[in-house]
């Protein structure tokens, strides 16, 4: 069904998010749905013309824990490490007290001392994430996962299949996730990925926000430059020194002037300040990196102790790479000081790897340079420059021991596959456990 634009066009393009009924086309816009009396009506002049969406689960980890334990429903819940860890997710009740993701746990506890703090259960969360993803794929094969709890969807051309607009399909999906899985999602709908992602954050939880083509420039004009992905605090401060604090100011500038001053960043800013984003929703979007990290109960300064913490992380990253059929062309080490300063180091490899031993050797080399008496609260290891596993760990004539190390690791993997993860390991791994 289509509509001819009228002077009341902004009122005609709408439906109820709870029963999916469309409101009458004449008269003043209703405050509640005339069918089910829900106040969750959504209207927009371009509502039935847009097809690029971003769906984000609301307080994902905390929502799952509340679903599985109804006594937590009306209580503030924080998912994260122990006292010295960081917040992974905070429910919306805890957020009222100022608790946010990535906040140090000791600070979160001070802000919300009555909160229930639970450790992450990633196995359970990943299972729910797969269930949500399966429902998304029922709408369209063009689903691009961003993380365990969010994804882009392109519903272009799905009207015939689903007998409704992409916007209505998304609303029905949100209801199905809530009914069948027991958690809620927020949806952003627009004409590209950049704006869809912004829209999904506008009205959480259980939100459904739309940014149309006609309003793109005006919507972005008063937004801070940090609305653009890739613009962190340091870059934002640098732009502010030049008098650029809003996207409207960027919009008023010529692209050549921005490029002359900031290079590629200038072109990036110019396009996104105008809402230009030509990226397609890519269901086969490549993994950019694989990593693992841990926060210590007590700050560690000694090299040997840090290396013991590093080894199981290398095994974890290696396991993920092998399971996914991937390898990494560079290794990066992450350390966080007792004062919360992050130190990152990177080493390129001659050939991509998926071996824990190779990751450990590279990580240990970088760690030696940083283990200078500084006390650290966190260590992490990861790989970038992701490649197919077919290119991993070729024969290296310059390193006669490489082939032996690979065979040892393959033998360990085979035993673990048969008898379980804890059945066998290298001595340094068991040494770490004793400590």
C-alpha cells in the first residue's frame, strides 16, 4: 500500500509498534493506537521508504540475567569482573546512578552500592546472541553482525516476501524477540549504516527511531564531532582547538579545505557530517581482530608473573582462530597501568599465525620492554591483519624449531579435542594455575 504526499504527510506514514496496525489516514494524529490503545505509535514522512537498519539489544548481558532470575527484575544489575574489573553491562536501573560500560568496578560499586554484581556468562550470552541472529535472518539474508548483541540489516526488496514495509517487519521482529527470547531491542532505521547506528541509540530501551533523507543535515548539524565514528577524545580536542566542535560547522566547510588541514580524516569528516555513507550491509564482513584480556585481582609489576598471565590468553586467542579457520598477520599487546593508562604495542609477523606459542613469543618480547617496574592491572593479547588459515604458519627454514613447535601444539589440540580442554597443557600453563 502506498500513499500520496499531502500537507499532513508526516501524520500518515505510521503504525503501532505493539499491534502493527496502521492509524487512519484522515483527521488529527491519534495519541494511542485505535486498535490496542498502545501509546507506542511511530510516524515519519519517510517511514515506508527506508530499508537500512541497526538493531541493538538493550543492556544485553543484564537483560538475560534478569530474564533467567525474575527476582532481579526491579533491581540494579551490573555484569562485570570482581572489585578490580570493569563493567561489561549495566541495566538501565543501574545507569540511573551513573554506572556505564567499561567503568572500573570499584567506581560502579560506589555509585550504586545496592547493585547486584554478577560475573559474565559468555556461553549463555553467545547462545542467546545466536538465537537473536537467527530471527534476523528470517527477515533478510543481508545481516552484518557487529558484535554478539548488534547487527546491521538491509531489508531492501523484502516487501513482497513479508507483505509489509521494512519498518513494519522490524517492529514485528522486535516483538518476536521480546516474546520468544525474553529480551528487548532498540532499532534504528535510515538510508545508510552510519545514520541507522545513530538512530538505534536515540531512544533506548525498546526504542524505534528514524532518520530520513530530508532531515539528515538538520539532524546532524548540532551534534558534536564525536558523533562520527573514529573520532575519539584526542581528535575531538584537536578539532576544538581549530574551532570545530559540531558537525554543522563541518558542513559549512569545503571538502578541499578540510582535506588540506586534516588529510584523509578531513574527507571522512566532510562526508559523514553530511550523512554520506556508501558502505553496504555485508553479511560476510571480515573479522578485523581476535583478542583476549584479563584484569588482575592485584596489580602486577614482575615480568615473570605478567608472562604467566599472558600464556592462557594466547591459548584462548589461538583456540578462537583455529575454530574460525583464521590467522593473524600481526600481534598486539595491551597493558593497563594501575592509573588506568592504556599501553598498546604491535609486532608484525613474517607470515600469519594461529599458534599459541607464536603469539606468546611475540607477546613476551613486547612485554619485556614494558616490564620496567610499572605496575599493571590488565594484560591482553590479540591479532590483527586477519587472513585465511590456509596461509598460517608455513615452513620456516630460518627457524628449525618452528616445525617441532607446530607439531607439539597440534598434538595438544588433538588430545584436548578427544579428552577435554583441561586434559593436557604446557608446563607454563599449569605453573600459572598454581600461582
